[in-house]
C-alpha cells in the first residue's frame, strides 16, 4: 500500500477523534466488482437486511433524463435494490425535501446512508 504521509496528528486534524481506521472490501463478488471503494457500505446494508437489524435503507441513485443527470432517494428493502446506488455521487441533492419525507413515511426501521451534512439535518430533526 502506498504511503499517504498521514500520521495520527494529521488524521485528527482532518477527521477529528477516532479509535482506529481499517481497510476492507466486500466478499460478495458482484458488489465488489461494481463498487467505488470496495463495496463495504453495500455489504453492511445487505448484512443489516439479512439479520433484520433494519427493514430498509435510505439510498440515493443517479440516472440520466433528457441528457441531465438526476438523483432519486429511495428506501431499499431487498438486496437487489442496493446495487442501484453503488458508486459515489458528485451532484447536488435535496436531502431535506426529498429524503426526509421518505424516512418519516417508512413503517419500519430504516438505516440511512448519508453525508455528514445530511446527518446533521437528521440529528436536528430527531432532537425536535
């Protein structure tokens, strides 16, 4: 593995306090083959659905419509739905408008895959 030049002080500067860091990749070959970074999040979601820790996972997928890249939030409840969201999305989304209503309407326990800014929105809503 290539050296990054990071040390514990540099890591704390960029990501804050942490206990450890780990590398990993999915042992599910189709997930790993289509993943941006090893498929760990997809695999964790699959495991959560299989073990019934939650009933669905809020995910975001992208698609092209009229030559424009768009995003859509949805709640995956089946393993095959998870692959639709693999890969990084570098596009503006409307988490509060599009995702939060899905979470509120979902009848079971939902896992949420999101960015820190979106987690802040959820935490603020939860505390209200």
